[in-house]
C-alpha cells in the first residue's frame, strides 16, 4: 500500500480557518489530519508547509511506516530542528492522517495502536462561551448558562475584549500593558463567574502570555481566593524562568504548552516544574505519537496533561484517541459554541455528543470521523499526486 494522492484544505467557517490534509492510498483508503493553526495568522504558511512535506516525504510511501516518515520530515526538512508554529503543525497534520489510515486498514481505533484505552469517556471543559462578553454582568450570565447546559468546568479570558468581527473573536492585550482599570475589571470578572457558578464548578483562567512577570504575579495573587483549576500561560511559556517565578509566587496550579513544540520544547518546562498541567496540542506539537511522548515525560515529573484543541472536529477526534490512553489525563478542552457549519466539516462531530460534561471515546476505525466533502470541497487549496 502506498500514498498516491493528497488534498489540502484551507477552510474558512464561522471565524475559524482550519487547515486540513487528506491522504489517499492506492488501495482506496483515506486518512485525515489537521494542523492546529485555526485562528490567528499562519494558515496559508502551514498549508504550504504541508504541501512541501507531502511532496518530498509522504507521497509514494507506505502509510504504515509512520515513525520513518516522521523522522524523514524532521531530519530532511532542515527547518524542523528548532522549528515552531509552521513546521510542526504541518508535520502533525500529515502524521495524524497516517495514523487514521493505519487504523482503518487494521479495522481498529487509533488508540488501540497507542497501547489501548484506559477509559471509555473523558471529562471536558467548555471554552469559547465568553468571546462576546463585554461587561462583568455578561461573564456571570453566560457562565451560568454554560453550567445549566451540564458543564462542570469552564475557561475564559478576563483580560480579553470582543473583537470587531461578526463572530465575536477576542482581541488580546497589546504591548504587555494593562492599567489599573483593566486589572480591577479582570478580578471582578473572575469573582462574578465564581459567584455565578458556585464552588463545585472548575473555573480556568487563560492570560494568553500577555503580561510581564511582575504583573502576572500581582494579578495571580488576587485570583487565589477563587479556587481556580489552573491559571494558563501567565507569561511566555518558552521563558521558563519567568513561568517558574510566577508558579513559585502564586498559589494556583499553572498550565502551559499550546505554543511549545516537540518533546524538546517541553523539556525545560518539565525539568523545572514550572507548571502543574501540561497542554500540548496534537495538531501542532508534532503529532499523536510525539504528544504521547510528551505526556509520558510529564508523568515522570508528576504532572497532569490537558490536551489543547482549538481547531475543527478533526482535532477533537484526534485528541480523544490520545485521551483514551494517557495515564495522567486531567480534562479535555472543547469549544462547543460554534456555528453549525463548523460541525459539518465532518460526518459527525464528537462535540455533538457531549453529555454531562463528558465525551465518549469513539470506537470506529482510525480517528472515528470522515470529512464532509460537500462542506469542505469549496475550500480545496491544493491537490497532489505521486509521480
């Protein structure tokens, strides 16, 4: 069996732009993967990276040789060594598609190829509910709605503001500066959410690496009374000393990892115990197996893992395959409040089956989802064929 064709999609739905790749074999199987660059800038660059990697390292290869193909991409691209948010998402998308093919060829879910499942379902927390909130009252009201829908955990961005776009995407802090009014508003927003949802709901706060170390510590200390599940990216995660300093001065579990790549990118964060919860994204950290390696390293340092997801249901399906077999799994991030067209990217989005703040691990072969070509067909960006 050989990979003889590839399709790359640059989707634009509901304020998100998922980057998807579909690999085809000469035996009629197809596998799908996603580069987790579904917001911000870089989608077109990642699509180009996928195209280059597929042409040079994937087309014509046996899809079962996943490790060999991965290391060829890593060794022969030159830029993967020390690479970041373009190279590794491209590699991740292709590697995930190969796992999808292998699972389908063998008739088993991907988690069976990664050691087998430890659980039948995973607990999730809701993200994205706060993107349109403009006032402290908005945060309280919307958080209460999330809990009424059955979620036992939720995350939000008290320093962010709604963007001017029609889909309510958020605008982050600029130039690492907030004034006293912003700081006070953030603290009051977290208090309002905690008061609205009560003490039994897990609340997470994401600062998106927007602050300097001193301000992150000052803000973090004021957040301590609200019993947060974790404080995410208080400072740049690749500045390990700063992250460690915040962790030592703030009595809240720290989380980071969505902007770290490959196991080497996580090494110093783990060794220094700068965080308590590690958040690699299978769609950007290097793929499914690389993320499993990162999770295993985190287990050595007594850390939990919460896989980051930000993209389409393909990324969610991939994350579930890993969640099934990670001993140190903590909770899974989901974005359940997107437009219906977003769910229509696949035949059946896992997010549609969330019940009582849990998602079942799918039992279908491969990742458990298929692309809906009627939805994504118009977004085809490139089609490649083996020579």
